[in-house]
C-alpha cells in the first residue's frame, strides 16, 4: 500500500500553486511521510510550476529535507555549542559505532535514523539527545546505551521475537 | 466580575479604538482575582525537556484530588521560559511568588498542601545558594533574577503565551494603540532614531537609521514595502529569540505592526527556524487571536491602517539568517546570499524595499514607543542603548536567560548572575557572538558588554549567546568546532569561504593531532585575512573571529599542541591518554565491563589497567568510574 496519493492531494490544496510555496509543500510532505519521494516531488513541481531540477536543488540545499525514507526511530543528538562542550560529539561517535551508520544515515534494517542538530534551545540540560521527539537530558554514553537497548527490545517484542 | 463582563470576555470582540483596548484591559484585570492562587509551571524548552509537562499534569491532578472549593479554585498556568533553566522544571506559586526548582510530579501534592492551600514555603525545593547555603523564597531574592534588568523578557515566564487576554492585561498592544492614535509614521521613525536602538541580530546596525533609509528608498521606488522578522536564530548555543517568540509572541507582533505602520507596509513575514516548532505554534495562535480582536488585519483599531503577516518556517540552513539569503528563502528558493552592492532596504524581498530586523529588535519597539525614545536612550551606555538578552550557557552554575543593560561588565553577568563556573574557580574564557564572535579570556573579565567594547577586544555581540568555558575546555577544539560548523553551513558560492574555511579547519585538525608547526599559525592568520576581505557575505568574513581571538589570547595553548604534542585541557583525543590510578581503583570492574574496545584488564577487587594502544579514548570508563580513579593526561 502506498501512502503517497492518499492525502498528497490534501497537502497540495493547502497552498496556492505558485513557486513561492515550494518549500511549504516540501515541509508538509516531509512531516507527513518522513521524506520526499520522487513521486511526491514530481507532484509538487506540477503544482507549483517549478522545474524538477530546481526543486531538487532546493531540497538538497536545506538540511531538513530527506530524499530517502526515515527509519522507525529517529535519534537526534544536539551538537550545538553547549552540547559540544559537554560531550555531544562523543554520543554521536558511539551511536555511529553501535548502529553502524554515519550521522544522517539509516540502519539497513530501517530501525534507526541517526541525525545531528544544532541547538534545540535546551542548553541547560546539555548534552541533549532526542528520540522520536522525546528529550533525554544530560545524556551520557551509559544512558544512551540503556535507551538504545530499550528501543531494540521494544522492537523485538512487537515482532514477536522472530 | 459582573456577568456582562464575563460574557464580553467569553468571545473576542473587534476592538475599534484605543479606548476599546483600554476597556478590554480593565475588564480582564477586573475579572482576575488577585488573591486567587495560581500555580505557574514553566514550559520553556529546558523545563519541558526536563519533564515540565508531567509536572503541570501532576498539579492539575493534585488539585482535583484535593477537591478544593470551586470558588477559590486555584489555576494552573503554563508559561514560556522563566529563565533559570539549569534548575528546571521551575514552578512559581502566585500571589506569594514562591519559586520552586527541580520540581518533580511527586512534589505537587506537598506544594499544593503547603503553599497553595496555605502560605507556607517548602524550602527543600527552593533556591539554595551553593556557597552560603542561604535559601531564597522568591524571584526578588534570588541573585540570578535580582541582578537582572528585565524589560524585553519581563513578561516571559509570567504570562500564558497562548492567551492574548493575559498579554493584554499586562499592557500588550497599548503602544500600538498609542502609535496609531497619536503619532504619524514620521514621528515613529524619529522616536526610533532618538532611542539609539541597534539591531540585536548581530551587526548592531542602528534600527532608526535603517527605517529612515527605507523611507528614502520608498520615496524613489514607491510601495509595496515589506517588514520581516528574522527568527532564524542559527547561532548554535543561543535560544533567546526562540524564548521570546515562545514566551511573549505578542511583543514581536506588536513591534512588527508598529514598524509596518511607520513604513506603510501592508504585509510582513516572520522567518522562524524549523527547530522551534513551539515558537511557530505560539506565533500562529497569537496572530489568529490578534486578528480576531482587530489588532491585526484590516483597518486595525479603526485607524484606517491595515497589515497582515505570515510565517515562513526555515528548513535548516544557518546561512538563511543572513538577510539576502533569508529573502531568497522566503521566495521559495535555495537560500544563497547575494553580494550587497544594493542594500536590502532598497531591494530586498521580491526586489522591493524591505526592512529586516531581529526578533529581539522588534520586541524592543513597543517598549520604546511606550516610554519614548529619549527615555529609552538613558538605559545602557551612549552608543549601545537599552538592554540585551543573553543566553548564558556552558560551564556556569546558572544556565539560562539573562537580561541586563548594555555595558554591564562581563563578570557581573558570568560570576554574580551566573554564579561562576562552580567550585570557586575562575572561568577560562567566555565565547560571545557564536561562530562569528570570539573568546574573551578571564583577564578581560571586566570588559563592558556592549557592541563597541566587544568589538574592541576582537569579539562581537552577535545574537547574544554567552558560552562560558572552564579549564577543561580546549580553545583549539572550540575553534575547530566553529570552523567545522561554518564549513558545513557555507553555501559554497564564493571561493574564500568554500576553500578557505576547509583549509583552516584542516590546519586545526592537524593541531588537534599534535601535527603542524608554529608557521601554520601564520597561515591561519593570512587565510583569515583573505576571508575577511574576499568572502561574499558575513558568514565567511566573520568566520575567522573565533580562531583569531583564541590565537590572540591563548597562543601558548596552540603551541602546546604543535610543539609539546599536548592538549592542556585534556580534550583533543589524539593527544591524551586515559589511565587508572591504582591507589583509587578498587577493582569493581565496571569500567572493564563497559569498555567498547575491551582494553581494560584486571582481576576483581584488584587495580585495573588500560591498554593505551587499544584505547579509543571514548571516555566511557571516565563516565562509569564511581571512585574517580580514571585520569586523563
Ligand atoms: C551567516 C549569517 C547568519 C545570520 N543569522 C542571523 C539570525 O539567525 N538571526 C538574526 O536576527 N540575524 C542573523 N544575521 C544577521 C542578519 O543578516 C541581519 O543583520 C539582521 O537580521 C538584521 O536585524 P537587526 O538589525 O535587527 O539586527 C545573520 C547574518 C549572517 C551573515
Ligand atoms: S547546544 Fe544543545 S540544546 Fe543548545
């Protein structure tokens, strides 16, 4: 079943079909589907009259757009200045090693996507890690391991320990 | 409250005169019982991340469990950032003003019983001075608040940002009403010039002068003209603009509408960083509410002036904070900056005259119109008037939002308000201005924090981040951090920025590995000059600042890396080794179990050892050891 097409048109109708709404549309698609598929990109271009090459140049210019599907869980580590000073990079290094992906990537089994961000405005509780929009304050590698274990375990339970 | 007042407050009514606003305000105030207890729970980013929402829920539940008499039913109110983020979740109980810190859901029942039903403090949850042990009950007593001068963020943490009536009760939109009913657009600009306000987004350009040149551009080119809010706040480690938009969105809107009136703009844009979903939500709610009260949209307060605005969400590009890049982004394109042969006040958004100001700049405007430009200019110091909101973060006791008059000495902010780095030690340096700013060493701790003084010591005001560093922070690492950040964020259009930044970062990479030579420091300086002269926009031309200031004030530390192959702060991975102190190690094995490289060996209850050749220097052992037995050298 392809979710694209079910309410893509509803998103299209939110804005006038003009080039200035390109970014608005891409953002809404991204937040509904987690990424921008080739089909939805084509649809956005038809709607706004922006050439496909231009739309891709926009989508690749801005960091928040993804062109490939996101994993089941998104782990974001803050690398803003405060989090950097308190060891944010170490969390990223360790996550990269444990998940076998580079920041920005998704694990082969599509379970995890690892991303970095620059300051979430929660510098007081740095370093900050966010898992599927839930904030984890004052992260340490140990706490990170515990969270990772929990997420993996949760997945196993859901698929009935196959 | 009379029934008719209650009914009037139920549904928004379209205000048609400044008198209407005044009446509404009085009605709201009359409807509020000043003695009714209110539990004010901070919902700023820091407190929410620490569990603020669960705390608010616990209070709501606690109140209904306590079955309190409906007439005196205390309210739970959620607000924007109350400021002292490092001690969150924060809760204040009104009307007595008791301040509670690090509140957990389990504390709600006790606070309700003692401080809501009675007026007793719960001292274990109150601010305790780390040095003297003194307990402070209210904001007025806590030095962190007492030593500030909160004007722009005065209402943040007090009002419910999702309820316009709460803002109106504290005076929101009264400056707008005054401007529309008693001032001409020319007079507004004149007042701005008198105030001496300089833009809070980084460059510190006088706002009045910017508006004046916009008026001149309009004379030549005619209208439309646009007003734009820069809410991109890209500086990684700054959240004051986010806190303002989240905590008092009406202040930004009111400022924007006043600006629009002064320039004759009918349309405005708010460009807000994508990472601030709550700011976007609160601004959207604020606009909808302002429209329904007739404070925005067609014929505002029946003055004949109409104005509306829309929000553009950023999409994750630091360079889009730069004015020309921001305009291209609003136009729906990739946010590449363009050379500024033509100023944006003449040719900005859609090629039209445009005034772009920072969030905090806009939020200052209602204050200026309220008190008058001359009065405003008395705050702060002559060439930097007013107050500035800072984000105090890093190795400092009190992390949070701080507002002080311009010209306040650095030590007052970091030591007196911020409580210093802790342990009575001096700070090593304070980084101001983010990636475009610089590091100010402890020896310059008395530097007045204003635009010109900061520039004089090689740094800059920037947007207002203040990152405190202690002796465990390495200046080479910080320089490298900012260069890497800017290298990733550079749009790549101009060569000095694209190649210059990479080369500078490579040199610092080498330094962090103990490679390179003192001659490389010369190279860094000459590359910096090339960037300053040749980069297309200020992202590149200000990029060398963090490196230049650290070379200026901490050259020894750079030399220690290349000549002695040491990182004195113990940060640069290639130059440090982890080892175990056999005196302190009791053989608990916790480090050995957690070591990802499996390079820690030793028998149970006997001192362990680290095989340095296998060590990844990940620092997990340091984190796990409860006996302080692991040291870095
Ligand atoms: C790379 C770069 C990033 C910037 N980011 C921001 C920002 O996030 N917020 C902001 O208000 N100004 C930012 N600025 C400054 C703006 O270009 C502009 O000067 C400012 O918004 C004008 O408003 P002001 O006069 O009220 O300060 C940035 C500038 C550069 C060169
Ligand atoms: S630096 Fe990570 S939240 Fe601000």
